[in-house]
C-alpha cells in the first residue's frame, strides 16, 4: 500500500498540514504515517548530568500517546479507523529521523507545516522544513498554517527545462494521476529569451514522452518580474499546489535565479508548495 509521511512538532501551526495530509492520503488511497522525532533522554541526561532511569521506554510511550491524542483531536477519530499510523522516533536529528522513516515506508512524499506568522515566514518556513527540502530524497509538501484542504484539480509546475525537471515531473504525474489533476507546466522567461512555437512544441513532446500522463499543458510566458508572474499565473489558473525544483548551488545564472525564485515562493506561504531536490532526482524515476 502507498504511504505518505507527515511530521509534526504538535504545534498549532502544524494542524492544517495534518488535516491536509490526511485528506491527501484518502484521495490517493495511501496510509498516513504521523511521526514525531525526539532526542534520546540519555543524550539529555549526559548534558544535564541527571539520572533518568527507564526514561527511554517512558518517552516512547509518552510521545506515541501524544501522537494518538493529536490525531484524535484534529482528525476526529481513532487512528485505526482513520487508516493512520503513529510513531515516535528517537534521533539526534529531526530531519534524519524523518528521512529514515520515509525511506523505510517508501513514502510518496513528506508533508510538513509551514510557520507563517512570520519574521519573513519564520526565516523562510522554519529550519526543519527547510532542511528537509534540501536533504530529503522525496518530494516535500509544505502546507501554510491556515490552509484548508480542497480537492486538488490543478497543479502548477515551474520549469527551466532541466533534465531534473523531467524526473520531478514524472514523480509529480504519479501523484496527479489518481487525483485526476491537471498539471500546468509553466516556463517564464524575460523578453530577451523568447521561445518560439516550434521549440515549445519540441519541449512538450519531450515532456510527454517522459511523463506518460495526458492531462498536462505547457505555457511559456514572458515577464521581467518572474516571481510576480508566477503568482499571477497560479491565481489565474486556480492552482491548488505549486511544484518546483530545489537546485544544488552552482555558478550558473539560471540555476541561481531559480534558487532565488524558490526562496521567494517559500516566503510567499499562501499555496501548498511541493519541492523536489535536484541532487536526488534519480529517486524520482518510476
């Protein structure tokens, strides 16, 4: 059975992401794993030099009970009837614990909340979500804290026509297909970097061969303010989600530009954002 992993810190800002993840798990016929990563009590004991006998077992039980209560409170039912599994994970790193569990269950993607009441969206969406996007070998879906779930009908994917984009789109198609969602691929370039109709057709043919999903469109737009154009395009198309590629640091102008664009999208924080990591693109092959 397919699986989706949702990571929580029990905060109010993570509640919307829990509800969103649960709705997506139902739509995708996937099991939802709700996890919380905590630091080993023995590590705390070492630092504080205070004995904590039997704390390992107690801490696991406490967090598993807390996760059960968190789900029951916000999803309105017991985890058994909701097709939800909860698991407390002990690890020195929240990100490593989440990624390890995602690997174990072969998660379709990872869901996490986006802290939005901001000092610049809590320094661009919070350290755990940010590091997950940078390191996880799975797509990471970040949900704004006030976002309610609506059936996903349109997904916008911003592309610069890199090889990694094709692999990310293949993964995105596997998510969009059971949702019967349209994928609107958009390439936005400045006026001096126009793409002719013949080149657009060739690009679409390449995408079509790679994705093997029919409900896809490609739009090429021109603007000197690409971030604003992407937001406007997403609003006009009633996008329910935006997908983008997290690129490795390079000196190439286009890569640097798209990394900056993704950073702006993270700080925008009004539409669920699915991020794909370019350095892990090989994992996206179906």
